[in-house]
C-alpha cells in the first residue's frame, strides 16, 4: 500500500509498504482522511524529536524512523473480528465509519490507572511513534481505540475530532466546570486556539476574548469570540480590564507559546486567576514571577487528552456542538502531495492555513 513516511527533517517519502496484518483482536481500517498536526510540522522542520530513532526506539512499539505519519485520522472498518467492541462498547461491523484515538500508552502505570493516560511515561501516538499512521491506505488498531460515527457525520470533517480533543482537555485542565459566568482570554488563534474556542462555545462560555495579530486568523476566529484583540495595535491587558469592569479575565489559555503572549495573558488576569498553558514552546519560558506572585495566579499545564476528553469530544461532534469546525480545513490534498502541498504550504504560508487534510483516495477529492 502507499504511505507517507518520515525519514528526517524535510524528508517525507511516498513509498509502497506492506499492508498491515491485524494482530489477534485488531480491526483493519481503510483510511479516508488524515490531518497534518502542528507536532508533525515541528518534526518536519527540526525533527526527529518525538519521532523515535535507531538510538532511541519507542518503548511501546519498538519502532524508529522511517515512520508512517499522521495521528489525526478516520476511515471505515474493512476487517472486524467477531465480538469486537468499540471504545464506548458498541459492536463493530465492517463498513462502519470510525474515528481513531491514536494515543499509545502502557495502560498499567500510575498515570494510566489514575485516569491520566495522557501523561503516561511511555506515551506515544500512532503516526509519530510507530504502530501505523493515517497517511497510508490502511491501519490496523485495537477495537478499543475506535469510536463509531453515524451516517450523518461527514468523514471528510471527522479527522478534526482529534485536534478538538486537545482543546477539550485544556478546559478540563483548567479545573472549571461552569463557564457561563466567567470571562476568558485565548492567546493565539492558530489550530490549537481555534480548538479551545470551539470547546468554549460548546461549553456555554460567553465572554471570550482572543489575542491574535494576523488578519487571516482574526477573521477565522471572529464568530467564536466576543472580541478579537490585535496585540500589535492595542494593549491586551488594558482592553481585557475594560471589558471586565476593570477586574481582568478569570482564565487565560495560552495557545501561542511566545513570551509577549505570556506577559499579556498573565497581566490580563484578575487576582487569583488561572493561566492554562496549552502551547508547545520552542524555547523554555521565563515566568513573569512578579505578576504571578503578587496576584497569586495559578499556572496549569495541558497536554494532549485522555479517554474521557476524547469520548466527550466525539459525542459533542456527533451532536453538532462544533458547528462550523469544518471551516478549520483550509486545504484538502492527495496523499502523494502531502509534502509539497501540505507540509511545505504550512512552512511557507503558515498564517494562511489552519488544517490541511490528505486522503489516499483520490475519488474523495473529486467528489468534494
């Protein structure tokens, strides 16, 4: 079968590799769509980082580069063993549309048994750590990572469930359970910021502000925000105080991972506010200690998602709570074009794109 394989930074090759042979109990999925994640792009630019190498193969898969890419993927079941059941207990059948939770974890360590499998010490992702990736014609997975999708859900958009689950976990990590009376600032309107915004809307948040400097992303986030603030034109902390009766916002989600954003975000918080970092920083950040200490701010971290986050995101997606999320898809391409029309586009025109999806089935491009 055809697959897009990561060899090194800037080196992704379309190759013919053996079709996966399902292990006992596994199902086989015909992939329809897969998305390029910010982590994939990071690997393409300066990797291998998360992708394992010969010197450090992944502890769960034993694999190393070259790795078939893509952990945001969905498709249809083509082979299902008798009695196979999905993550939510449904009986799996051939032809069924499914979304895949791509995470790999040991399932036995303290984190995994304490409902925190997202921070398993040996965690990984299919499409980054081995185990098969979505930039291929087929993937074999255990049935417990499959989430069935009803006929009314477009598989062409369902790959967005995985990045939306990242935003869902950010809300979980904040510790907030009722968003209806709180004010929120999201720093950064890229894919992660959009994911957080969609989840805030689904959770019933009303006073949601966004700090984003690029016009394209401001437009993309306009309908999800009460107010979009351009940090190159206004002082974001001052504007947030004006919008909150001079109190400051209750929660900040950092989806940018840059020092000016952190300084603006922390200064925009009310005393005893909560700062949630969702971004992957390219360099270690220095906490603005004075602001945090003299206001007794709380810093929390959000990494990936756990089973509950993923399952809740699937259910909300099916229920239509992420209406408009399909607009996150700014390009659809063929698997063979994933380097030039996918990764290179994101490198050269990053602010023009949110999510690029690829398919191994060219007929889906024609029908779309």
